[in-house]
């Protein structure tokens, strides 16, 4: 008999699916199954699991609800959500409340699903469990925490400033190049970003950032949301929170405090960031991103040459070097 | 029945315009006749004024004439009195006064048949005898001659003298001598000192110079006073000829009358002209008003025609929009259905795919053991004894691999394939139901097993509605129903979807069928919130929706109602707040004629 790589809980209302998952995973893992969310939570209380695989669409308790509860009952277990046709609302709740590790589309590829489960099991077994989220947000410390807001619209930056006032350093960047420059010169704790700035897609930056600097916590605020794009942002960018615009200042405040707390936790607990390991991206993602940022930097040049801004180009270069290890 | 705007407008306005024209013509006519009347009245008034004026003028002239002549007669009397009275008449009259008259006066008057009192013949004879006595007086002849001599070739035609008793003492007409005039008004007045004149026309008159004819005579009774006193001693009566003067007066009057007639004629002429002008004017006014009315009608007609065109176009546009909306409503429910079906397909697809890929992997793992088994079998077949010795030295590694490989046993693989087959069956069932639902490959109208159709719809609906809502089917035995199954599927899918949407949390949608009299009844009940009272009357209204803009077209239930109506059926609902709603569809077993076509 082989040594099992971990324990997995599968939750789905369809017995055929559970059987299939069982057959697929039982060789490498100890697999237990539950026909619905309530039974799943019961099992989570009784046993220690490394990975939870749940379907989204179930009668009674839907997948994202179940994962939210699972997050509280068994914070150590990594959460994987199987999705078919899901509504945006459920996806967002599973991100923001369930802190999902991966979304896997139905029908799945056996290879991909088992490797994802294996990865998750490995992380859960080797890395420390996150502390339960504090009830009240921690005080934000100006010396430690810097928040970068990447959005064309100054309103959001204003909102952020308003919600956490003088407690943190807030930098507003209106372009990716500017953001890169800031990232190069400052130690950023949290990045608050839209999915698009001007014509530029910011998601590659967020993905690369998570891959290279997992301690930086990303919060995405956007008005246009597409289920596929959101799923990719989680799988490849481990975005901490995803919030549709417009956002209420009170909510923003709680969320930012939580993000800062997450950042500190990631800093102070070595290995914890492994829990937010991202899926491999297409090979040229980084290359394309660097090129895009450089092109944008060139466009910014005339402004950059103005007195007082002489160092901007240099700072962008520094940022690129720091982020990607290139000049 | 379509409202024919242009036609109704034309009829109404032409009728109205005609009425206005008639009223106008009537008023114009009235006005013309009023003006005519007014002119006639004016002419009549002028006539009256002129006639009055002419009369006054004539009367005035006559009065003046009489007054003038009276004055002349008075003067004449004075002259005569001066000339004749003292010397000739006074002694004569004094003598006459001596003659007795009382015996004549004593003879009573008789009453004539006409009521007047006249003197009887013997009384007249008595007075005539008196006259003869007077004429027999010796001074008579000389006096008479003197009077004739004096009066010849004057305008005085006759002279009479009365004594203070009223007896005619002298008359140039001798037959009158002796007449009693004591009751004559002229004589009585003269006796009191006043002059009384009278104008009269005589056909024949005995004048000094013989008998004259056709004369206007002025007779005046004139008092004769005793010289130097106011005592009347006798009365003269003088007849003077007024004919030429009167002729003059008459002539003037005739001239005035002619002038008046001329004026009247002129006025009548002017009135006629005026009336003509007025009539012309009113004709012209009517023509203008008529033309304006015609113009107004044409303008309104053009506007109304244009409006009618726009209304027709808008109606067409609305119809098009409606069809488009109905189409989009159909597409929306179709989209919802497709999404549900896709999800429904996804589950068997997911596990079938996973199972098959596992079986495939397992089959790869079976390759080696199969080869080993085959090799062993062949070796065994070649061996005649019961024991076979195999040298495993060369293949130990492979055998170890087989031993270590944790491949699933054939039973598990068979289970996997069994599940897969089940999954494929599920997909097949779904596809079958889809086909039954759409019925694109069937006749439009058919003898339809409604329960089967309801089951298909319930099956499809289950995939589209949330899992928290259960769909329960309770079918009674039904006869085949003649209908358009595809349309009825749409009806029931819509009702079930609506029912599911009315349930906020967990709940049940129940689909029941039963025979009720000649008809088939299908109930779709939910355990939802019920329909708010204020919404109830409007739910079958086209475009009415309680969903946010952009989500509901407001055509779902109207389309349901129209399909049911086309089948000759009815749809009703009962609802209780917080308890749920039941929609009941009643369908005849046989289609009514028009819908069957």
C-alpha cells in the first residue's frame, strides 16, 4: 500500500460525481464524501482534512456558503470549488468569505484536478495554519503599512484616504508604470486596484506580483466583472478580496484593515504565503507585462522629464528590477 | 372593427359644415328681409310725415284764406253797414221787425223718419208768406237794386240781412226772404258779437250775376252794431267766392303731393338698390365663408389623413415592437432553459468524462498483466502436465511492477463504466425531453398526451429553477387533448417558472392534472408569497411587470393567456398572501373550429 498524501473531503449532491471523485483520488489520498454542506461541516468537525473539494450548486447549502463555514470550522484545510454555471454573486462570496484556493471548472480534467488537490494537500501539510481572523480590525501602523491605490479615478484613492485617514501611507498611481515605480521604491503592503487602468489590463501585474512577492495583498475593486476573469485572478493571482464597484467607505475600511492584517500575518509567519501559491501562468505573461510597462514608461517620458520628476524613469526601472529581477 | 378616422371625420365635418352653411344662409336671409322691412317702415314713416305735412300745409292755407276773407267780409260789412245800413237797411229791417212771426214759429216741428226735426209744410208756407210780405214792402225794390248795384262785379255772390229776431229780412236770393234763422249757430254767434265763417262747395249757386256752378264759397255771419255802441242791431250774411284761391291752394297741395310722391319713389328706388346691395353683400359673404369652410375642411382633412397615417404606422410599429418583445421574451425563457439544461448536462458529463479517463488509464495498466497472463496461458497450453515452471528471473522487475501497481480491479472499472452509462442515459433522457419539449419535428396540432407533455415540461423546468424549489407532479388520467403541444409546453413552462420565482426560499411547485366536465384542468401551484392585491387585476396586462426594467418583458402571462384563449380554454388564478398561488388552465378536449384551422 502506498503512503497517502493527505485527507480529502468531497462534497456534492450527485452520488455519481462523489463516486467518480473517490475513484480518482483514493489511490493517493484518504477520501471521504458528504452529500451536502451540512453533512460536510459535520465531518469537518469530526475529522482533520487537508483539502476540501466542494460543488457549487447543491440543494440546501450552496458551495460558497459551505466553504465560508468550512473556513471557520477547519481553517487549515485548503478549499477547492467545483463550478459549472455559477452566478457572479456566489463566486464573489466564495472568494471574499470562503477564501478559495482554486476554482475548478466542471467537467474537470482528472490530471489537473488531482494535481491541484495534491498541491493543496502538500501546502496544508507543510505550511502553518492561518490564525483565525481577528474580530476587530487591527490598528494600521503608518510605519509598517503602505497602501498603493491603482486607479484612474481619484475618487477611489480619496475614499481609501477617508476610510483609514492618517493611519497608513497611501500612494495613488494612475498608470501601471507609476504603480511599478511605487512598488520599486516602497515596501507596499496592500495594493488596491481596478482590473483596468486606461486601456491596460492590470491583472497580469497582480498575478506576477503574487507570484514574486506573495506577501503583498491584492484587493480588486471593479465595476465590470466577468466570471472567467475572476476565476483566473484567484487561480493565478490569489486576490485577497474582489469587490464590485461602487463600494461603501465603511465596508472599504473593514476590508483594508483585514488586508493589512493579512499582510502582517504573511510577513510574520514564514511559509504562510505558500497557502496562496498561484497556478502557473502562460510562459510569456511576465515578458508581456514588462514590455507593456516599458512602453507606458516611454509614453510618460515627456511628463517625466519635467523638473522634479527626473527620477521617475529611474524609479520605474528600479521597480522593474525589484519586481522581475531585470533592468 | 377598426376606427375609420378619415371616413368618420369626413362625414362628421361635411355634415357640420353643411349645417353651418344652412344656418348662415338662414341668418343672411333674415338679415336681408329685416333690412327690407326696415326700409319699408322708413318709407312708410316718411310718407306719413309728408302726408301730415301736406295736410297741415293745406289746412293752414285754407285757414289763412278763410281768416283773410273773413276779415275782408268784416270790412265789407262795415263798408256796407256804413254805406247801406243806416240809410237803406236800418229802416227796412225796422219795418220787417214789425211784421209778426210768432204765429209761424208756433207751428210745431215734425220729426222726420231719420230722427231730425224739420219744419212742416204749413210752417214753411207761413214763413214764405212772411217773405212775400217783406218783398211787398215799398222800400224793397230800391234796396234790392242798390244791393245788386253795389255787389256787382265783386267776389260777393250773395248778401243776406237778418233782424234781431233771426228772420231773414233781405236776401239777394229772394226766395230765402222770410226764413227763420233764429236757431242757426252762425246767427246766434253773430248776435253775441262773434264772426262765424264757413267754407263750403256748391254745385249750383244763385249769385248776383246769375247761377254759378262748382264754386267754393265762404259764408260769414257778421254782427251789425248800432253806431257808436256795442249793441247788435242786425246780422249780415255774406257769401264770397273763394274758388280761385282754393284752386291755388289745391294746386300747391298737389305740387307738394307730387314732390312727396317723387321723394317716395326715389326712396323706394334707393331702398331697392340698398336691398340689392345687401343681398349681394350677403351672397358674397356666404360665398367667402363657404370658401373658407371648404379651405378649413381641406386643411383638416389633410391633417387628419396625415394623423391617420401616423397612427396606422405607429400601430404597425407597436405591433412590430410587440412581436419583437414576444420574441425576446421567448428567447429569454429559452436562454434560461438552455442554461439550466447545460448545467443539467454538465453533471453527467463531468463524471462520465472522469470515469472514462480513469478506465482509459486503468486499461494502460492492464496491458502488462494481460501480456503476462497471455504468456503464462500460452506456456500452460504448451505444457501437458499439471504443473508449469516459469523462470521469472528475466521478468522479475516487471512482475514487481505489476504487484506494486495499485490498479483498480475489473469490478471497479465495470462500476465506473456502469456509472458512465448511467450518465449517458441521463444525457439521453435530457435530449429526449428537449426534443419532446420543442417538438420541431412534429405536426403543429396533434392528439396530445397532456400528462406526458407536463412531465417533459416539469423535467426541463427542474433544470432551470433553483434546487431549493421542488417540482411535484400529480397527474390524473386524461383523454388525449387536441392542441398545439409546443405552444402548451411554452404555457406550462412559463407557469412553472413563474411559480418557482414566486418562492423566495425553499418551497414546492405542484403540477396537477384532472378531468373536469368536458374539459381538462391543469393546476400549477406554488408555496410562494402570493400575488399582491393591487397587482392582481393587472397580471395579464401586456407589458405589465413587477420585475426591474430590463428583466421582465411583461409578456409572459399575456402570451400564456392568448395561447390558452386560442385553444378555446380559460386561465384563472387564486392567490393567498404568504401562502401561495394556483394558476388553473382549462382546456377543451377538442379544439374549437377557428383554432383548429
